C-alpha cells in the first residue's frame, strides 16, 4: 500500500494504492495527518481509485479523518474519490459511509469545487 | 481449503490471496467471490486483534502472548439441484474484547461480514473464537455446449 502526495490546483491530493487493511491503515492515517498539518486553508482530496481492498480499519480512518477535518480542525470537508466500479465502493456503502463522506467520481470533480457528491447524484 | 496462519497483521492479506485463488479455481462468480474475500479478510483481522491487548486510549497494541495461530477452513457444499454455497470457518485462540471497550466506530467489520454472506455465526470462549461464514447460494454454472 502506498500513499503519494501531490499539490494540484491549490489542493493536496493523496493518491492511495493497494490494500488498506490492519497492516497498512496506519500509514494512511499518518499521511492524512501530515496533509492536515500543511493544508493551510486548502482542500484535501483522498483518491481511492487505485485501492484494491478497503477493510474496516481503512473505513474507520476515513470516517475519523472526515470528522476531524470539520469538527476538530475547522478545515474544509475532506473529499474522497472512488471509482464506482471498483471494490472500494462496496464496503463504503455497506456501512453507510456514502451518506457521511463527500464522495466524487474523479479527482477532477473533487477539485472542481462546488457540491457534486455521488450520494446526491 | 485449509490454512494455518500466524496471528499477525499480514494474515488477512495471506487469507485474501488464498480464498480468492481457491474460489476462482471453483469458478465462483467475481462479485460473490470478492464479497467473500472481503468477509474473510474482516474475520481474520478480528482474529489478529483478539491476540492483542489494547491500551486504554486505543493507540497501542501489545501482544498478549506469543502470536498464536488462526485456522482457516473452506468447504464447497453442492445441493441436489446443482446450487452451491461455500462455508468458511475461522478459528483463533485469542481473547475477544467487547466492542464497548474499544471506543467508537468499531462495528464496521461485523456489518461487512453480515452484508457479504448469507449467515455469520460467532462463538466466543475465553480461549478463542470461532466464526462460521456461510455464503449466499450460487447457481450451478451453465452447461458447456460440446
């Protein structure tokens, strides 16, 4: 599992690849925490389209990070990119996180600003 | 299939790989297969967690004992009409920690397992936990024309 960070269009984009499970989830949490620390008012986008498994440890981190961004750090809401045909959307929908997270079909959509989350589409 | 895994954090990944290959060899449909891979990954993750104590603030893990083993067993059951289902058993020898002691957001694993299978039964004892995952039924593959 790898997390790559890049600055795009005045946002930070974290590109996650591989399996996010009990072995690897802490690395995702660390990457998100580091991004929070240097956001400086920008948007944080977490791109999961290259994730091959999203286990409950990963779901927990996404939910906690989304919560922390808004309720503890006063940041812009976290934006999560998922490809609807991949296995990532399945666990997200099972636990109802699609109603809680701001989900987008692509990084471009997430960066475009404005509200176009999948759950409202 | 049979597998005995060390109760360490790489175990779910090994289990996923074994289950995926075994179900592929049994010509399980992709969607059903991936659901089961996800369910077994969660069950094995829980077993790994049973082998660890946690600190009061849920930030530190320490092994309760030297890593034990997790036994994973899978069996295909074929019905008279050709419909099949698969039953997985995941057995560990650790200690179950009630979810209430683990802080918030801890229920996702159970929700995932329940959604990805027909029936999940969990038996906790002081010396280990046994989980049985019964898959949804799969229609028999269509007959191949000669």
